[in-house]
């Protein structure tokens, strides 16, 4: 009862923050230089087009930029138009069709990525998001719509995953509420840093910052998780439970008010330790969109939860943060619910499969999957860095062939990360289930014998 | 020759009739009833639930994808219309999530019982 009260108070404190951020449009929403609406008329002679703005229905006459012609403007299709303020009054910079035409190939691609993303999410608490957004973009969705639709798919999936893993006794609701409340503040800090970098160094600087953070965090944290999982796998015979890291043990000894007891995670720790972990999770979520890459290792190595509890709790955090993000994107009207629902059709099954998979594997297997995913994703992001450095003018522009190669390395590394993680989870789950069946047969034989 | 429970009971009755109640009791205490193996209750598979949730889910998918105009116009107006995509995502997570859960049970994929 007391636990529930604390969670409710935390959520109560969180709500005004959520509402204010959401109503303000938040930092994650689209830029004000972007208009949403439908072109009703195109005039090739005057090089103008009339846009009926979404919501207000106001008619705006927009001018073509120097490189455009009338065939670039599609009438009666919902579009996002970005304006080029430097070129003059109401000059079109770019036009993105908001809703791509769905073909069978695109539908199948979204379902497959959704299934493996869901499996990964159910198993390690996060995942899928890092590949879904680029996948949607390469299928033809504008960046903002891809991020919004991904966010809207993330929170129902996380909700189903949290429910399942809560039933298995793996979710620490109190830890999830404490982490999410600080993570949301972390997101705000992350967005402020992003905006500062954007104003100082522009889009290329922002891209470079995101990629460098991505690679540094993923290589260090992923490398450590990999080393730890390898150590544990070698002494797997006596590894039924989990071993609390030395750092977490030292942190738990710090008696600084307020001390919080997390019953499921079996940890009593000062709130002052959970706050930085939550903030870092939020900041990373705002920077690279996958806060779980720091949240789960943080809960394991700093707070001292087991990998099973940490990954399950992360799903709870993803639900709260995903719901908050979805409200923001929904207010901007950028969610393509068709993509969201196609991904959900498979990921809702995948997430439950991943969740039940955790009951068959040992704790270190979750760490192996997490480390493999993080390290391969780091390669994907690392391949983008030379291009961004060139964009900033810090080195000569890349040779066209090299740029194309690096881009495809980046994309295929993401697909590889999903494939490898999906493969390890499936094999570990099948082996675990077969072992369990063999044990049950043995027990039955003994009791009859 | 092995002494069966029947032999033990018969001997205990003889002692009891002879007034040796204590001995009879001791002999009865020695007898063991055969170990009962609990009969497993047949597991009910959720066929009906899977079919019902499957039909609702499929019908909802068909409805959404055959009314693309509604999705592209109303769902993306922004502001209070944000309730549409978020509500829809929640509705599908309940219906399709329940279908998925029942489907996995039907396929025999269940969490390990400790």
C-alpha cells in the first residue's frame, strides 16, 4: 500500500511536468519553419503554389525555390513544407509527402522489423527504436513522421511487455517510477544541449555530436557489459542468481537521506544515486533516442539490480517516456498510425515472446544480447562520423563512392544488430525450453519410479 | 515372499481381537498407502479467446486500412486530435496484445513455472 502511494505521488508530481512540456510542444517537436497541409493549386507561370494549412484551413501562397518546378508539387496530398527563411518571404525549401504509399514490400518490411524489435524489447527492455526510425525513413517516411510513429508504437508495446514481465515478478514499479521521473528531466536537459549545439554548429554539428555520443557510450558501456557477461558465462554453474557489482555495493553503503527500498530489485539505496542514472537515461534518450542503452546498465552496475529486473523495469520506464513523447508528437499531428499499427501487429507478439524468453535463460544471457546489440549499433553510427566531419568543413568532402559505402555499412549494421540479437534470443530460448522439458520429464520419471 | 498391506492389516486385526491393541496400532502405522500421483487437470487451451480477439483485431486493421482518408486527415490534425492516434494505439495494444498472448499459449509457448 505504502509502495503504491509513493508511486502515485511520483506520478502526480510528474503529471504537471508532462502536461506543460506536452502543451508547450516540447523541444522534440518539429521546427516552426515547417508547415503542414495540402497544396490545392499550382501556378507554373508565377512559380507559386497555394497551400491549405492544416487545422486553421488558412490559404498560403508559397514561392518555389530556384531549383524547383511545378512537377515537384503534388496537389491533394498531405505534405510537410519546410521554408527557407534566408531565401526570402515564404520560399519553399523542401516538400515531404507525409504519408508514403504502402506497397506489399513496405508492409512486409515493417512487420519483420517490428517482430524482431519487439522480441529484443521484451528481452533486454529496449531496442527496435534504433533501427525502426532509420528503417521507416529509408522506406520513404519523412524524419519527423518516422520518429513520431515509432514513439507511438513504443509505448503500447512497452505497456504489454511491462504487464507480462510484471506477472513474472520481474518489474520493480517503484524503481521504474523513480527512474522515469528523473529521466524526463534528463530529456529536457538533453534537448537544451542539442538546441545549443544546433545554434552553434548547425545540423551537421548536431549530427556529429549525436553520433560521437552514440559511439562513445555504446563502445564503453557495451564493452563493459560484454566483458561482464563473458566472466559470468565462464562460471555459469554457480550463477543461478546474479552478482552485485562492486560499484553498486559501494553505492548501496552510502546512507544519504532519502533512502529508498526497491523490493523487487532487492536494493536499498539513496535517491541521490538513482537521480544521476535517471538523468543520464533521459539525456541519452533525447540524444540518441535509446535511453535504455544507459538505463539498463545503470540499474545493473550502479544501483545493483539483476539484469532480469533491470531490463523488465526499463520497459516500465519506456512506457512512461513513450506515452509522454507520443502526446507531444500527437499534438503536432505527425503520427502515421498506419506505420505504427503495422509495426505493432508483429511487435506486440514479439515483445511477449521476448518477455517469456527471459524466464528460460540465465541472467548473463540478457547481458550478452545487450552487449552484442550495442557494439554492432556503435559500428553503424561510427560509419556516419566521417561524413558529418566533412559536412562541418573540418575535412575535405568524402569521395562519392566512399560516402555511399559508409551509408550502406551504417544501414546494414543496424539490420545485422537486429539479426544477431534475434538469433541469440531465439537459440537461447529454444535451448532453455528444451532443458526445462527434459528436467520435467526427469522429475516425472523419478516420482513414478 | 513380500508382505503386502493386506497381510499387515489382517495381522493387526488378529492382534486387536486378541486384546493387543497397542501392537495392532503399531502394525497399522507401519502400513503405507500407495503414493498417489496427482492427476493433471486437462489444460484448457484458449481457442475461443484467440479466435474472438483475432477477429476483432483483424476487423479493426481492415477498417483502418480501408479508411486511409480518415487516418491521414483526422488523425494528423494535431492538438486535441492527438487523442485519436494515441487512443487507437492503446486499443490495438489491448485487443491485438490479448490475441498475441492467447496465440502464444495456444502454441504451447508459456513462461517457465518455478
